[in-house]
């Protein structure tokens, strides 16, 4: 997540789903540990990450540029 937020490096499929606001895909892609931590990722985004870098695939692409 830090590499994406700070450097614009797109993450793997699970975090892309989280950042794109695709809960179904995030749940499908998550391993057991990430599934348990899903709410922690969401709360981290809400509290510490600029809101214009997540929420949709378009927002992710724009941030990565």
C-alpha cells in the first residue's frame, strides 16, 4: 500500500480490489489473513490515505500517473 500511495506503483490484485472499492473481488482474492484484516485496510484508507487515490479503478490509474 505504501508503494502505491507514495510512489504510484500499482499493487497486486487484492489491494487493487480494495482500492477500487470492489468488496466482492477483494473477498474473492484475499487469503485468510487479508480477509481477516479487510476492515483494517478500509479504516487505514479512510483515516490516512488521500481520498483521491482510491474509490474506483479510474482514481487508481490517475493516482499511479
